[in-house]
């Protein structure tokens, strides 16, 4: 029975099944394909009427497959060069992967090791070894993991619902990276290895940079925050999914919750002390971070922390300074760009700030998004030592407050800086953590479906790259909003929402990825979560807001 395939702008008829790779003419820039909207590996056989869209590294879904193949090749090369060592991979600065090589309890990385591994990787790529998928039982998987000293992968098997494991074999080397792969090693042609901080920075092409490797940018503030998160996770044994699940000894997991919340309490206390020490100079406290970082609850908690120290901050919402719709700039698609700093009335905002700092009474505006208009809001006057807290996407940008001297501003960047792995070679994406948070929050407070949240996520991410990430290194303090237990709670809310997404639809691949991640975690009863927890901003029950206010 014949069937039709539409691809590359034309439709062809076939009489027998055909592999996707056979339609690519050997083009190794093609990483995967969407078949009727569902992402498929290139070795997939098509035997039914289909619309096929080939994906390159410029596409987000393909970038994940490319990166997965790169991690496999790196692990394969490291094992070939140094078979007695173990790897630890985490997402890191400059949109890269940070690799540690461990022998015993020691981290051992030299320039010679980096050169040897890099040369081996290029050799593997040049030989174009096939990634052959095979399915084995969990018991067989355990035997394979032991052969390669992958004991961390053996641990996570205890938390998989499935009774089998999909392995990939490459020139006799076995491994599994929890997702789809390229057909062979020859597809991973572009990467860079850089010795860095007792480890190796692995750079690779990114979809948000048009399929190019971003220029390396050393980000010491961001790096130090990631290191602190990693060190704490290692200290209390919460750096992997299996380790987190092991802490859940009772349905309540009181100790696990309290440990994580206490870490936030200590960070807030440390931050409060820093501000108190400089309070004679600090007049503006700026808080910024990407979507679903917990900015609102953090600002509430910081306010309480400062009040407890005799400091009485006033909060002003940047959102109240939006321009009228007709004055908002448009993006390249002709849509209003509300993420742009130029959507704000910066001149009016600075006028209000300066008047307040001079001791004048100011009638603040409030912006009605329903009516798309500014209205008169509260009238305030601040004391000579009362700081003003501003919170929003542009809060750390000097372009927002150009008339306020830098020494009067204290800048705080907040985001989940998790350094948690499924296993040593498979880190959890910080972006996926925020996306799961947002899916839960948007459904809870706005009635938005998971599919609609995922649909708008690329636009949100675009705004973050344009306006937020470049300001994080200007921060005086970086607050890690991640709670190591949070995925055990968010999964209870997120999984039912994700299961509603059509797996064969446009957003099926995103749902599938998030479902796979969440299924590894065990449930935690949320009744012991404090009402002031940042997590309450997403699941509800916060003591700072009514049920419909976030």
C-alpha cells in the first residue's frame, strides 16, 4: 500500500517504508525530524502519510539531541583514555557543560588530559560510529553499569517505573543519556573543550545563537553561585535524583523540606546583614531574574528580613510604568514587545524615584493591564534611610535607572541554580525546572493549560536572553531559589497537566521530556512546606498572597 511524504517543499509517493535518514541526502546538519508534529530519530521508519520537517541545530528540539550525543561521545572518549576515572557533568557558565574527572575522591584534570580527550573525541567523530539502540532488562542494565563503573546509573534504576532500559551501543561502548540520539558520531562535528577551574568546559552549538557556539564568557559571579549549590548538595547528599529520593524516608519528608528551607533562611539572613552593613549608602534595592525564579515571594521575604533589622523598605512595581499600548515597540514579527525595556516609561520612573529620594511625597501610578492604561495609585513618602525595592525583568539594567548613581543601588539576581543530576553524566536543565514551575503556577492562578505555557515559552526565553542574562554579572548578590525537594512536589501538579498534551502534537516532545524527568522523583507530602516558602508561589498557599494574586 503506497503512502505520501511531504518534505522539503514537495510530496513524494512511496510503496515501502523508508528511513528518515534516507531522505536527507547525507546532510549531517540535519539532526532529527518532526513527523506529523512528533519528533523522531533519523533511523525512524516512515510507512504512512506524513508531513516531515527536518530539524537542524538551529531548532531547540534538535539542539537537545545534539547535546546528548556530545555528552555520550565525551563520556566514551574519557572512558577510553582514563578507564579508572568517573565523570560528573553539569550545566555551567557561558551556556556550556562543565565536566569534572574524578579518581577516587580527587578531581584530576590537566591540560594533557583535555588534549587527549579532545583528540579521542575527534577520532570518534571522524570514524562516524553508529549509535545502535538496544533494549535490555533492568537486571542486565545493572550488569552493564557495573562493567563501566556507572554505579550512579544503577541507583536511579530503582526509581524507574519501566522494567527495561534503552541503551545505545557505539563501537562496543554502552551508555544511555535518557533521550533520543543522532544516528552516528559523525553528526557531532562542532564542539570545543577548554580547561577551566579544575575541570573542562564543553562548548557546543546553541539554537538561540543560530546554531553557532557562543563566544566563551567567563562569568565568575554565576560560576561561584553554581559552585556553592554544588558544594551544598554534595555536603548534605542532595546532588542527584536518587540521593533526593533516599531522603524521603517517610511520606512527610520533614527533614528534607526543613534542610532546604533552612538554607534559604540562611541566605536571606546573610543578604540582610550585607544590606544592613551598607544601609547608609543603599537607597535602591534592585531584584531581577528570569521567569519563574520566585522573585515576588523573595521580595516579600527580603522585606520582612529587613524590617526585622529596623529597615523599612518601600516596594515599587516596575510594571506600573508601562507605556500605553500604541507607544510600546514591536518585535521583528510585528507583535508588541512587552519584554523590551523600551516598553517602560523610563523617564517618568526615574522622576518618581528621584523625588522620593529627595524626601518628596509622590503619587505613584498603577497600570491596569485589563484597560491597558496607567491610573493614579497610592501616595507615598519615604524616610531618609528607607530603601526602595524595585523588582522586575530590567531591574539590574543601568538603562532603567540612569539618573540614580551606581553606589546607591544594591543589585540582587535570583534564579534556581540547581546542580542536580539524574546521574553523573545527565544534569537536569535549569530552564526545565523553571518551565515546570511556570506550568504549575500558570494553571493554578491563570487557568492556563500546560500546552499554552509551553507555547509561549520560546518568547519568554527570547526576552531573557535579550534583557536578563547579560545583567547577572552586575549583581551584588545572587540568590539560588532552587529547593532540592521541589520537583518531588511539583510533579504532583505538573504530571496530570502534561499528560493532557497530545503526544503527537507540536508540544508533545516538550511534554515527553518533562514527564520523563518528573517520573524519576518520588512524591513528597506538601503539608510540611512553610507558608512563606518560595515554592508556595507556584503551588499555592502562600501567606503573602491571596489565591488569585500571583
